[in-house]
C-alpha cells in the first residue's frame, strides 16, 4: 500500500490548487494501482479526480440520510392518522352497540340530534345538575337580552351510556371518539326512524 503523498509528484501538469481555505488529505492506494497511474501522471489531475469521486459518494450518503429522515417523518404522521382513525372507529362501534342494544327511543333521538362535536367540553353526562345548569344559563341570558337566542352546543350523554374514551386521552382523540359515537348512533337511528315516527293505528 502506498500513499500519494510519499510518491514523487504525479501531477506536474496540474499542480494541486491548495489555498489557505483547503485541507490536504492523504489517500492510500494499492501499489499496483499507483503503478497504473504513472504513465498518465501528466494528464490526470488527481486532486480533482479524488474530489469528484468523494463529492459523488458524499451526495449519495447525504441523500440516504435525508431519505431516512423523510421515512421517519412519514411513518410518524401515518401512525398518527391511523391512531385517529382507530379512535373514531372505537367511538362508532360503541355508539352503534349502545343504540342497537341499550338505548330507549327518546335517548336515541336525543343523541342523534347532537350538535357537531368540536370540543371535549361539549360532552357531559345528562345529570339533572348539568342539564339544569346549562338551561338556567340560557334563561338568564334571555332575561338580560331580548335578542339572545340560546344555542344548544352541549351534548348530553344519557346515563345508560357506560362507554367513553379511556382516561388520559388527548383532546383531539376525545373529540374523534364522540364524533364516531354519534355517527354510530345515527347509523342505527336511520334504520328505525321512519318506523318509530309513524303514527300508530
């Protein structure tokens, strides 16, 4: 094995463009490879050849690293999308099962008429205190403002509903769960609505 720096100058026609801003590196080459270079020492600029080869390899390595980062980011984002879809599906299954097996007709109509769920605070148990508190606040606003029209933004969960998102679930996942829940309820509600609303003979 021979180092380029230990040889007599191979590149007299193209002296290396060393400047204060450039580093000098040592390249190790097999002896037989160096012997093949000797006849072309005046034609080849070894510094430029080495630089071009290293540059190409460096670009490949950098592209590989960027590709790894890209894959990591895509994997994380796709995993997040899957988690969100799974939470909504969990809510849908819970809502559909409750509507099919447990809910009374008034409960079914109540949940099917929920406003759009966009925040977790909208969803609360249908306890007398919760319902009266929301209604009382609306009546108070009507008393002080003749133009106030109460908007029912809360979604009261019937007491017969025993399921819900796991404790500690993130805000956006809670919203997705209840969006799925009401979608599952509406799925069952649509199957029986026309029959239940039909006047009995």
